[in-house]
C-alpha cells in the first residue's frame, strides 16, 4: 500500500517560485482550492481560516500520482464534497511547484496523496484515508470539522485508557496511518499500537474492525495476532455490508491478513485464502464500485494466489481461470474509461495487475496503448521500464527509463525520475561511467533551478544519486561533481544546506 522540459533558466524558476498563486494546478472544477508552494501561501491560508473561523483541508499530491488521480476522479468532483468544501479553506500543495518540497518538511508529508485537516489555529485534527470510499471520507471530514480535538490529544487519551467519543474512535480507526510519517507513532511500533487500540474498552465495532485489520497488516515478523482477530475476519467476510465497509483494507492487505493469521501453509490457511478470494471476486464483479476498487480486488486475488510464490518470480503458476479473469477484466478498460484522472489511476493498476499475474506482454500492450492518452505518460514509461527489467530485457529497460526521465515534467518529478533512471543505468550498465557522470551532472544542474531541491522527495532523490555514485566514481569524477555542486549549496538556507554539502563525499 504505490512520476516539461527544464525551466529555461534559474531566473525563470525563481520568478515562478515567488509569483502569486491565484489558482490551483490540475484539479477538478468546483472546489476553491488555494495553491501553495511557499510558507507565505500557507500563512495566508491559515490567516483566512482564522478570520473566517474555518478549518483548513490540505491536499499534498502530484499530477502523475495514480491514487491522487483516483481522488480527483471519485472524491474532489463530487457535489457533496464540493458543498462541504465551502465550510473550510482548501489548500493544494502540488509537489512540483517550485519550492513546494520545503512545505513537505513543514507538514511532515511525503507520500502522495496526503490529506490533512487542521483547525483554524493550525493544529492537526486528523489525516484522512485517501484509500477509503468517497462517502466515508466525507463523513470523516465532517466528524473532524464538528469541533474535533487534535488527533494527538485523542490518541493520548486512548493510550491512557480514558473514554473517547464514538466519533473520536472513528477518526482513530480511519486515520491515515500510512501517511502518518511518525507523527503519532513510529512505523515499527504501529502494529502493536493498533492492536492495543483494537482491544480497548468502548471501541465501536466499526472502528475496532478497522484497527484490528490494520494491526494485522502492520504486525512485525514474529508478533502474534490478538485473540479474536480470526473470528472478527470471519464475521466481516460473512456479512456483505461489513465486507463493503472495509473493502479497501481487505483488498489492499488480503495476503497480509492471511499470513498474519496463518504464518505457515496449512489447510486452515488455504480455506481462509479461498474464502477471501470468493468475497473479492464478488466485489470485483459489482459494477456499482469504481473501476479502481474493482481492479484492486483482482490484484488482491492474484496476491492471494501468489501467497507461497517468491516475490521475485516473474512467471508464477496461476490458475488458468484466474488468468482468464485478469485478461478479460483489463481488456476493455482502455475503451471504457473517458475521464483522464481515472485513466491515470486505473490503467496503472491494470498494468501492475497484468505484470504480477505474469502477463507481461499484455501489460506492455496496455501501457503502450495509453501513452498518447495519459496526461503524464512518463509514469507509464517507468512502469514499462520496470516490466522490461524484471523480464531480462536490459537494453529496452534503459531506453524506457531514459525516455521517462526526458519527458517528465516538474522540478521534483524530474529529480525523482532522473534518480530512477540513474539508478538503473548504474546497475544495469555499470561500465557506462562517462554517461552516468553526465546524468549526475545534469541532475545537479536541475537541482540548482528549484529552491526546494534539498527538501523531502527532491533531497532523497539527490541523496540516492550521491549514494549510487560513490562506489564507482574515481577521485577526479567526484571532484568534478563536488565542484559543480558547491555554488549550489552555498546559496541554500541553513536548513537545507547540510543535505547538499554532504553529497558526493566519501567517509
């Protein structure tokens, strides 16, 4: 639970960074989103919220991101969400706006998408689960807006055994733990915390199921499930309404749930796997669900079928009937989808589905057919590169990764795609050191054009390039890269300068 050409000059980049943002970027019409890329943009939004006594909803995303596009196709365009947005200040941080990555540090956001609800004073009320169905997200948004306490205070009381309101348990149960970024709990401790919360007194059944299932999906190796978890899963699978309520967890973590409850192969594990498959097949066939949800059900079924197959196996032996289902389901998507946001989300998922099923030629064909139809085709190009790499087509893989980088748009995206191309170049063509140095040099040049290049995603992209360079580069090559980088680092602020200064240096 899965990326324009360069700006003409540094002067243009800085001009863009300081220009007022009057409208949001690449968002459905209806909501009065305020685009933000600088601290001043955020400060203005919170000042407005305080003056109007409204909460703030912050959305952090990117144009290419499949789950972001799914939110645009199923949540942000809904009449009830648009109506609800009038009672808050809606802020959109596009990670590719110049300087935007710095805001990622301010709000501890990394994963796209992240949805955070704040009160007018800037205190975080909750992080909303982008993977839940749209009506549920809207209901949680309303709960948080209805005088909700900051989520940290709610969790502190829950840990202390104090009584919580039903709505507060709901917000904990449906909190976006995957985008928490260690705000409430460290990732390594998440499973144990969720398990403890699921066993607390007074937890409403809906929240208890959610907490228990998320706990199972996050249990560290060797940890035991809580007493009653197996019975709880049985109860949900036996109830169509409960299955639909928790379908996003069941479909995203189906194989994790089975392995958590039955770590070793057994008749009991096979029976649970078969039961989950039947439930997911039923939901997959329900056309009232979004295509994205239905594809995810089929992905879960393939993951269940691969439960005892190594993740590295590219040609798994799957039931022919399942493969027929995969082919049949994905075949018509290209002609059925009309919305561009939905296309970006669903075609990616369908390509991934075909790949994990071992249907690599089908995956390639689907992705290639959508390059001209996607608003961010470089994302599909990267997937095509991954397909080729996994199936041993090294030269083709590098061609796709290079093309994806060349056609990617936006400063943070270009650094991310560039570091991905660089990683594959170094690993798949280790003798191409001159080309590798040229790509690293180009990425330094691009990093110099955005003041946010040494924060969050962009900083991690540059560190990856540095870490990949140190093992192969000689002293002269490192000196050239360091010399190019030095004036870039010299212009940075005190918070980001250390990340820059540390690059391409051994020891």
